[in-house]
């Protein structure tokens, strides 16, 4: 199934998240999230957009069957750590510190 922990303002990492998610994983709008460490290795889609404290994609899933979105992450400076395989699109618009 799906896993949704979006809008969790006190969440700082994904440690303790499910190891496997067959569907979609959503951790968007988590204002204190700084790390994706602990994310499942493979998911359907993965959305960590609008997490203004996220500085790194290290720990992101290795394989995303659908889209991977990290849009509007104001503190993100690199795509290093992004999934190795993405079946859909990688969305990273509106990340002003991202070196392109």
C-alpha cells in the first residue's frame, strides 16, 4: 500500500519508516525534515517536495517506479543521493540553491 507522513512539522528524518512500501511514499510539507535516511529502498512514487529544511537526498530510495519529486525544497543544494532508477520524471523545480 501507500505510506503518508506529509505535514509532520516535527519530523526530522525518516528513521523508523517502513522498510518496504509497495505503493507511494509521501513525506512532503515536513518543515523540519533534513534527511531522507531511513526511506524504503524501492517505492511506487516518492514525494519529498516542499520540505524547506531538506539539504540532501542521501538516503532516498534506490528505485522509484513512478515519479520522484523534490520540488520547492529551498535548502537543497545537490541532487546527489537521488534514486539510481526512476520510471517516471525527476521533479526538482523551485529549488533556488540547487546547483544545476
